[in-house]
């Protein structure tokens, strides 16, 4: 999905998540860490993603994130898959009422399919640690990350619009 609306974490939480990316990569495992530094590649929580987001929605999105201050609890490890012998390794984000309301408003404004993954009850809040991880690598990854991953408390004050086709960021709130 080429277009997305993403929450960005406070510096301490972002750092803790980057450490997990680094630990996986340093162990020779798949990781979201890039081999070449990229300021746009950072841990985030996707509220909505699609092939396109309408110009009308783009214009109205910043109003949803004015004064954004959202406390989050980041839980343990979870996997999506397997599919073709591979999984996506993620950290679960514990869904608070405030987070669910914000995601629902974002998805509705962007025209989410009510029965799709961003529709009511279809969204799983998470932070991706690694994509295309072999099922046979999971045990090593869990050991590298110290088991199920200690819970993190974080704060979100920033939201961005990622345009994956142009590879550009537009801040919907104050940049982080």
C-alpha cells in the first residue's frame, strides 16, 4: 500500500524500538533497520494505508491531529503469518479507547472499506520489527529480543502522511 497515515513515537520509545531493529540486524536476521541511513525510516504505528488517499481527505487530515498527545502501551511480540514460510514480526500496541477512536476517525475520513483491515474491528495496532522472516528464524529472533519483549510506555505527539510512490513525508502535526 503506497499511501499511509502514521503515528510517530516520542524519542525514548523510538530509540527503544530502534534498539530492537538493531539487535535483529546485528544477529543476521531480517529487520526494519536499513543498511543506508534514511531519516524517514523510523518506527511508527500505521492508522490507515491504501493505494490512494483522496485530495479531500488529505486536506482534512491535519485537523484530526491538532494537539495530539496520546499515551500508548507497547506490548509483547506477535507474528502475522506464516505465508510462504515467512512471517512479519511485530510488537503489539495495546489498544486504548483514545487510540481506537483516532484510528476509526482516520480510516473513516480516508474512506476505508468497512470490512477491510482498517475498518471497525479489522485493525490490529502494531509496530513492525521485521518483514520476510523465515519461520525457522523465529526462535532465534525471540531469544535475541529477550523473550516476549518487555512492555514499553510511549507518547505520540506527531503524525505524518507517507507517500510511498514519491517517497515523501508530509507532517499532519508538528514534526518529530
